[in-house]
C-alpha cells in the first residue's frame, strides 16, 4: 500500500508546480522578473 502512494507523489508534485507556474504567469510575474533581470543586466555593464 505504501508503494502505491509513493508512486503518486511525483505526479502530484509536477501537477502542483505546473499549477503554481501558471498562476504566477497569469498574474504577470514573468514580465516583472524579466524587467528586473534586464535592469540588473544593464546596470552591470554600465548602461542603465
């Protein structure tokens, strides 16, 4: 019985991570992270 539940755990974790990813994407987090990365990159090379 324990073996069956341990086989379901990876599928549950993948489903949970996909759900959280899509939630963040729908809230605009990807665009925010991209903007911050560009700002940091430009400041590192001395342009921004």
